[in-house]
């Protein structure tokens, strides 16, 4: 005869809940400061800005101003805010 396996104990909500999904990956866990002087390209999406492809297109056409720090492209904060207000 087969022995019955004991029933597993019910899981608590904490054990069954999945970790919160992060929609856009940034270098730190906190949302970017909306008043910052500059942003990494990937941080713009977390602020409601365009995705990567559109951001690079806006940089290429001159609608977003950037600077480089090493290999990192930094979008000038005022340029991003003007774009979001529709002033570009």
C-alpha cells in the first residue's frame, strides 16, 4: 500500500506574492529626481519620457541636448523638461 503524503501547509500572502515588477531598469532602485540637472537615457522612461529608440532619435535630430561623461550619455534636464512641456 502507498502511504499518503501529508498536505502542505497553506502559504501566507507574503510567501505567495511575487516581488513587485520593475517596468524600467535604472542603475539605482529609486525613481530619478524630476528636477535633476541631467539623466541617463534609460532614466527618462521612468519619468514618463520616450523609450530608448525615440530618445536616441530625438538626440540625433537635436531636440534633446546631451553631454557625455565617459561612455555614459547624459540628457540635459532642462532640455528634457522643455520637450515634455511641448516647447521643442
